C-alpha cells in the first residue's frame, strides 16, 4: 500500500496500480474516454490529465503508476485550463445535436462539457463531416461525427471477442471508426460496444429513438436466457394510460459472473417479457375471472390427491422450487423438472453463453427435485392431473394436449398450446417477481426485479401460499422459514444476497 495526497486529502491506495483506477475507486471524478476497466489503458484521449508535484507538465492518470508520497491535483486553474483545451479539441468537429442524440442523459462528453463550462466555439473553419446513420450490423448504428476516437469499440473486438471487425481509418481530423470492407459487425456480443461508447456515436438500433433515458426506471435482475445468469439492469417506464414496458436490458457489473458484458441474445430477450405476458385465465377454452381460476386449480389438486404430477421449469427461483416441493408433499404429488430441449449445443461458447438454457437447474438437486426422463415417465403413468408450472417445454405441452389426462398450466408467458387444457392460469413473468438463482458455476444471486404491471396476474409465491394455505408470500419469508435449513445455504444470509453474489459448494 502507498499513501498519496489528492486535492489535499490523504488516501491509502495500492502501490504500482494505475492512478486512474484508484481515483475512481475512491469516488474521485476524473474525466476519461479511452480508459475502461475491462479494456485497460490506451492513453489516446488525454482527458484524465492531473498535476503531480515534481513533474514539469500534467500527466495522464490512466498511464501513471502510483508511488508512495505522490501529491496530486485534479482541480485548479492550471489543470482546468489543460482539460478545457483538450475538450475543445474533442468538440471542434462534434455536431451540436444533443437534443436528438439517443445518448443524451448518459453522455460523458455532455457531462464533461457542463463541468468545464466551455460555452463558446473559436472555430473559424468549416467542421469536418463524417457519415451518419451507418449500419454496422448486429443492431449497431454509427454516427461518425459524434465519435471521439476513444477506440473502446475497436479494442473490444480485438481483445475481448477477438473478431477484429472494427478499426480506425484515415488520418488526422479525418480519422473515423468503421468496419473493414466485407466484414460487418456480427459477433454475438457486438451490442456491448453501445455500452462501451462514452458518447452517442454507437447506438442500439433496437433502442434508438424509443425512449429518453431520464424517463426510465432501473431495476436489478438476473438474465434467464441461459445458465450463466448474467447480472442485468432492466430499464422500464410506464406511460400514462398504458401498461409498464421494458425498453432495454443492460449489463450490470459482476466480477464473479459476467464482468461488464452480456451476449446479444440475452440483451434482446426483454422483448419476450413485453410480448407474451398479457393473456387471461382460461377454463376449458373459455375466458375466466382470475379468482375463480385460482379456486379451480385448488379444486383440481384436491380432487387428485396422490394422482397429480407437477412438471416445473428449471427457470423458477429457488424459493418457488421449495414451495412447490412443499405443495407436492402436502397433496402426495410427484414432481419432475424434465425438459427435453434444455440443452442447445449450438448456443454456448467459451466466453459467457452456455449450452444449458435453464437459469436455475443447479438448484434442482439441492431441493430434491429430479430432472431425468425416467422419473417423468413414471409420474405420467400414475397421474390423472398434470400441472405445468413456469416456462415448461412447448414440445411436452403438445404431446399431452390431446390426452385424456387433465392438463393445467400455470404460466408467466402466453403458451403455444391452448387446446385441450382444463385450466390456464397466468402468473407474473420473470421480471415481475424476485427470486434467488444459482448459475452454472454455483454462484448464488438474487434477482430483485419485480416490475408491477396493470394485469391482475399474481406472483407464483402468492399463488402457492393460497394453495398450501399459509402466509409465506415473499422470498425473505420462504428463505427464513425453509431455505436456511438446507445444508448448503446455512452459511448464507438472505439480506446480503442482493449486494453480494456468493458461491456455494455443490
């Protein structure tokens, strides 16, 4: 460790570490474009200049290793003049289009401009113009005039995805970012360059011009597209007289799971949340009141004690799984988590994507639920009532839609099969209910997202409490009453999960 002084304040930091890293860690605002924790230093934007006592001229913080006793100034007349001059160079050819820029409200250039207070242009020659609305591929649109040439996107395709689609072309003030000829941006992580871009040069075709960011509310969630369980921000908004809508997923930093990135498939999976959740309870093909449909499910289960099979999805939360196990015990029912299409050998890679498309299959053996075919087949033979709970396999639904067995579906999404059902009961979808998930590496994470919609759909835990006849409605209630007694969870505290993902021994 080393002691340094920053703007008159003494800090204890790591000796030899980059100065910018320690400044940001200690919440000291230091302007920067090219530096990013996942990409490292590049030293091309020069925005992170600081004064270091004993040095003849200002130094860039992203390429300055820390030494004990350093005295640093990030503010003051001299260093502010240097930053103002660098920012002026960045803005010489920058278009004045903040009112129509999708990045407005999240733009670092905009923020730095307001901090420095440079309100007049001394440019006497025409600005250099670049191409606008350039479709790079993979849902990414480039505006070359807004680019500050930080090269974060170039380094991402070179060092992270190793696909090298992007490069810097031409020279001097005609330099631009673009793709190499005949090589569009198409790798499965390409949309991360939108998050990396500190200005409005790279924008998402999917989100572009759909919603101003200052209207959005943000929740923390876990991606349910595959077993990696990447940490997400869910940005949503409710317009007047309309239902709550999700507008985008963004990666949430988690050094134990996904770092700073997510795959494009997971990023765009929010559309499924919007498009497939608004449906009504159905009894034998006819629309029903929600309260009556709840009672119908209870009557069906009571009528078939010892002859019921619960087929659950491996996407359910840990709390929901243990409650279904309690429900099955109460009514002498069988449980199976068999999903024939759970694995996709073409989906996974060596970065973040997994062939296992479930989001919580690692929790199944911990709560004593089997997922093999033999148990499923045995349960089918004995059952007269089959209740599908969660996002069950559509192939299984089609197999049993024409059988003489009674079929009930408790679903968060509009199912593909509606014929031959005794009951269809909607529940809130993944982003509408909180819960604990265990990823492919045994990392326990809590998804806090519980967006409320206009629909009357209940959370699954609320429905299960009604069926069981107790008052364990929330995740914390279930955890403190049941989950904490399971051996591998005894050392975990529920209150700490939202703040810190924890690994358990499986």
